[in-house]
């Protein structure tokens, strides 16, 4: 009887000793990777910066100009200084109210400090005679100058406060015999980071 008991005990131990390594492997053996499969991760990031905002502070003014009935002329406003250059028969003339000064347009620009931006201007715009449909003059040669980058005519830079100023000049062509009156044109400006 002792022999039968020890065989039963031995049989029980044999089963236990044969299953322990399998249980240990279930708990601690690393999973085998499938052949041909690999995984990795990347991080997606983005930096959001302040949008650019441009505001008109003053208009481009060619002042009060006279030409002759037989010869036209032009007036060019330099963007940095606002100085005027006359050609042909165009001459500066003060009006009855004393307003004859010309000036460059001024725009303020705000955005992310330290960033550069680009300036886009149309090649030409049409100045129409106020109150008289049909009559118009051409304004061309539109150029810009940034306070923070005065030598560059197509871009600007925001200072450490995120500010800059753009001045715009151009040339007004006045044909001989142009209808007298006030001519006005919209000058669109587009600024964008670049």
C-alpha cells in the first residue's frame, strides 16, 4: 500500500513538474514578433503664430497737379520719404484751401514678433473722376518700403513687438487735356508670412 501511495504521489509530482515550465513561459516569456512586421511612432506638432493684420493709416496723395492742354505729364511719389518728382508738363499747384502736399500711403502691420512677411501690390490701378463716370487716370509703378527693412520693396519684418509700417508710392500718369476734378483709386495691399 505504501508503494501505491508513493506512485500516486510521484505521478502527481510528474504532472506538476512537467507543467511548471509551460506556466512560467506564459508568465515571463517575451512574445515572438511576427516576421516582416515593424512598428514605430512619430510626434505630430504645430506652432500657431499670430495672424498678420494690416491697417490703412493714411492715403497715397499726389496733391494738386496741373498739366497743359497740349502736353501731359506724371508725378511720382517715393515711398520712403513721400517726395514727389514731376515730369513733362505736370506741376504742383496749391488749391484754394491750401492743400497741395503729396504723401506716400502708410499702413501699419501687426503679427508675430520677429517674423518676415511679403507685400503684394497690383501693377496698376485706375483712378476715376469722382462724380463723373468714364474719366480715369492710371496709377502704376506701385512700390512699398518697410520701416524695418527700407531697402526691400517687396517684403517687411516685424520688430520685437510684432509691428512694422509700410509706405507705398507710385506714379500718376496725366494725359494732356485731362478733365479737371478729383480722381480717386482704391489701392489694395496684401501681406503674408514668407
